[in-house]
């Protein structure tokens, strides 16, 4: 087997003085919250950006070569897999995530495409054993091929729905075969371009039908992992149905999918929806549905999905606070759905991107752990709601208070005399002193 990333050895933790090809803050064996950082963060490589993305944008072609020295489609698929496992091995990343079409290219017929998948899955299985790597989640690319121009499960064309179902069935089979801990549904083109041609309610019901069939089939073949929906508000469609966490949770509850599905929350999609990443994670956590994370960040002033490697430690610390408060990942992990900038063409850049991302996540996680250990934020919040611990507040929470009783209470009170400060600036100061103190 050839070495694809020549001249780059295993990336080690060297601390603050380390060079660009070492971890400065991520020490895999460091124990925080009773677990190693490796197990707290459960890093995953995204097959698509890492091994497939070539720096293409709508104004120009490839700037990064991902041929791995091969031109034949299946030889290329194998070389890609080899390069991917070498990359994970060198970075000490334990997990990976893929779309079916990332690992093997489509052929002329579905039957032939499925044969290609079987062939590459056989090979990936060998590599997983050799390098001791695990599949965090699998998914289906039911959005790139022109047949999905109107969507997949939400297409107006029943033949497309059937085709998407066949593709999802196969992708769940290979995910199960590779011991995947999760299966993601990102609604690639599940949305609309214009309401003028769209039966929205009908499309949403069809999406529910597809997910129920997927769940039932997955369980019937022994898939015990979590299913995830990954919210995103727009792009490629004008409006995507899985807009944000709150929307998706409502949808899952309506369709009886809430026991099998959790959320795969992506940072860049949160900001596209006009939310902070921490907000989206809070929504998921409060619903008991925080499953997995796609770690990245958007360019602050751009309204599209730029999938940069995460560098904003402050925002990520508030996000990691939500993860720790949720009790960590149930079965998920931290997938770098992140890509190099188009002009980052040095052979080392891919490693540098991951290293910076992993260091950012580690710093953020450790800060979040300190905020929780410090306890001032938690005790402030507990105190802020303490009027619900006794008296009329307790009756409201217990569900025993009636409108008549509350009216009498208010009349007796005459006016609300105490309302304490929300003290936002005090709390922001605490966070800063923990980060920089
Ligand atoms: C695209 C999504 C996609 C999902 C997997 O915006 O982030 O990459 O994570 O289909
Ligand atoms: Ca994603
Ligand atoms: Ca994205």
C-alpha cells in the first residue's frame, strides 16, 4: 500500500511551543470530567471534504488534487479509502463518516452501483480492522444526482421517492455491516424553491413516510445505532424543511420518530438559521435529543455554508458547555464537516486544518468544563428561578395552581416588588475571567 501523505508522521501533542504539525491543546490522553479527551470528543473525519473535495466553487474548478494517483473509478475509490485511513491514523482520529457516494462512484445502473459499494465496503472493513477505526455514521447522498432536482423523499415524482428509498435501504445496510453507531439524514434537497409549485404538507408527510420506513427497515436488519436528522435552514433549496432543531423536534414528535431519532447539529447550519451553535445545542439538549455534532464554522458575514474548520474558541466553549451538560455524546461524536479554503494548496494544509480544529475543540471543551466546575453560572441560574421552589411558584410547577388562586394571589400582592437583575455583564465577565484569567 502506498503512503499518500509522505513526509508527515504521526501528529503528537507537544503543548504550546509545538510546531504547526503538532497538537498544542489537544492531548488525547488528558483526563477531563473523568474521561480522556479522546473519548470526550470522539473526533471523526468527514470522507467527503477530506478525500473528495477539491476546492471547487461556483466560479472555478479544482485547486486541490484528490486523484491519489488513480484514474480508474474503483482503483480511485480504493486509493481514497487507503489515504483516508492513513490520514486518520496519522492524526489519531478514531472515527469517520461517509455518504454512500463518497466511498464508491455511481455506475450506470443501481444494481451496478450497489455492487461497487459492496466491493469497497469489503475493503473498508479490512482497513477498519487494520487501523482499528470505527464508523461514526453513514448517510446517503440523495441530492447530487440530477434525478434529485426536486428532492428525494419530498420529490413530486414517485419514481424518485422509490429510487431514494432503494438508495437509503442500501446505505443503512452498509452502515449496519460496518458497525456504524449512527445514520444521518441531512435533507439535501428536501425543501422547496418556490411555494408556487409546491404541496408543502404533502411533501412533509412523504418525508415522514420515508423516515418511518427507514427506521423500521434499519431495526429489522439489526441496526441498533441512533438515527439523526441534521437541521439546515437553506442551501441548496430556498427553504429546507429541516430548518433548525426546534422545527425538526416538532416534526419527529408529530411522526412518532422521537424514540429512534436524535439530532446531528452542525455549527454552520445553526448560524445560517440565525442562531448561535450553543442555542441549537441547547434546544436539542432540553429535548433529550443531542446526538452528534458537525464541527465547523461559517464566515461571519457570509450568508452561506462555508464549512470552515472551527477556530472560534469562545463560541465553541459555549457549545461544549451544552455538550457536557447533556452528559456527553450518547452514540455520536465530533465530525469535522469542514474543508480547506480553495487557495490552501500546501500538502500540509489538510493536516493543519484538522489540527487547528481539534485544538479548538479541546480548548473549548476544557473551558466549558472549567465554567461548570467554577459553578458561579449554575448557582446564579438556580438562584434566578428559586421563586419556583416553594410557595405559589412550587404550586405552578406542580400543576396544582388554578387561575382563580393565582388571581387571588396577585390581588393580595398588589404589585410585584422584587425583580432581581439578570446580570448579563457579570456573567459574561465570569466567562472571560475563566478563559483568560
Ligand atoms: C451539507 C451537510 C452535509 C451533511 C451530510 O450542508 O452538512 O454534508 O452533513 O449529508
Ligand atoms: Ca453537516
Ligand atoms: Ca455545512
